[in-house]
C-alpha cells in the first residue's frame, strides 16, 4: 500500500501551526527566560525582587491564559455541544478582562476604556469562552496598538449584544484575515512582510462561533475594530 | 570610556532586562518606536551601537527601522544588532547584509554574557 501523500500535507500544516503557536507564546516565555537568566547571574538586588517576581507572575499568567484559550477553542471545535452556555452578564466579564490586562496595558502606556449601555441584557454564553475571546484580542491589541486608548464597548444591536474592541493600528487585507480566522498557521502580513499566526483572532472566532455568535473585523486605513455579536439569553434571571 | 547604546524595544519590561544585561560602561537610551530612534540618533550624543527588535515596533516594523537608519549617510557605519523572538528561518526574506546587521540574537537566549560579547564585537573589542 502506498502512502497517499495527504498525511504529509496534513503533517506539514500541523508543524506550521505548532511553529506559529510557538511564536505567539514566545513573548511571555521570552520574558520568563530572560528574567531567570538575570536571577541566575545575580543581577538583581534583594529589594528589586518583589517587582520582578510580580512581572514574572503576570507573564506566567498570560502564558497560562493563552494556553487555556487555545485549549478551549480546540475543544469547542471537537465537541461543539459540550460548551455550557448560561445567562451571562457581559459587563462583569469585560470588567474582569480589563482588570487582568491592566498591568500589560500600563507597561505599553496604553489605557483600556470600557463603555457599556446601562441595563445590558444578559447573553447566552460561556464565561471562560467570552473571557478568552476578548482577552486574547485585547492582549494582542495592547502590544500592537498605535493608540493610547483602546475602546472596549458593549451595546445592544438589533436584539443581540455587540462587543466591540476598537483602536488604531496596522490594517490587514480581507484575505489575510480570512486565513487567520479559519486556520492556525503562518500568514505573512504583506505590509510588514513579517509572519503572524493570528492566534487571537483564531481563538476568538472559534469560541464566539461555539456560543452561536459571530465575529466581524472592520478596518479603514489605520482604524480597526473587532466585534462579537452574541445572542441574548432567553432567561430573565442571571446566574452570577 | 562610556559607550552609548540605542535600544529599540516596544516592551518596557523587556527593555529593562536588556539594559541590565549591558556592560557597566554602557549608557543605554531606550525608545519604543522608529521616530523616537531617529530623534536619538539625531541628538547630541553619538550612538555607538543600535540594538533593535524586528517585529513589535509599533507602527513601523524593525525592517523599516533598518532601512531608515541606513538611508542617512551619517549613520551608515553604526553597528546594528537585531534581537527577536521570531526564528531566523522565518526572516529569510530580509537581506541582513544589505542593512549591515552585525548580529541576530534570539531574545529568549539572551544572557548578560552574550549581550556583552555582542556589544564588544560590534565595537571591535
């Protein structure tokens, strides 16, 4: 029996995806490795250690969060009916995400401005999936944004709830975005000629889809926005 | 004799680490963006070595920065080291020789000893 060759193509895509994934996980890993290197070489004074352990902790948490988000996205693809959806207060989830990303935003001289409609209806969603969808995109935006303020908005939109992340930054072509949404692999961003995996977009797209929502990317020159539209919960009571 | 290094690194925490790794005789000027780098190069204090990230440099990517620096006659001979968390094989399309890049260092492999060796090599020591 001859090998079909299909396996080789699948294998190569898998390797590409792993390499790209490695790139996206690299920043917090780099930070951890660099700090450990300095600690081993005795470059820190005792009174400096608490500050650096705090940074170590923040980056370890970022790494953990990226892995958790990816695992959840992968599981939602494999077992789409297993994600537990309940009535969810969007404002409290977004508040949590903003709080978690405050140290990173601060280090990039950036602020996350959160605005929401009063009495936002609850959505039919999953806390972890929503947290990772928004969190992974915000993490990327903070690092690449050309704005001092990133807007995080939550409003009603045609009977549903729309969450929008908006800032100024590098625009991507529709083809590049489509590629990032569907496949975790290397895409070369034409304007920078540099590779990117679109990790955050891929995770967010798959998690939002598993919550019966939709993800939309809008770009105009140097202004960009990513929106999630989520169905509202049919139940009036919230489980907090 | 004091050496002036210009570090172009968008992540403040990483910049702090890399500044610590530099030899004691080094004065490090840290900037996050290309325009800030040009402003420092244009300033009163001569820059002896440029160390730049190649990927996350805000609105300009690192390759653009290299192009900008080398397009000015006064800065044609300034040694440049590239630091990156992108594997070099992913950047095969960049002509490092054209930009006179003297070293490419993977960020996660940086140690104080390697940093010092690379800077000394740029200065011909």
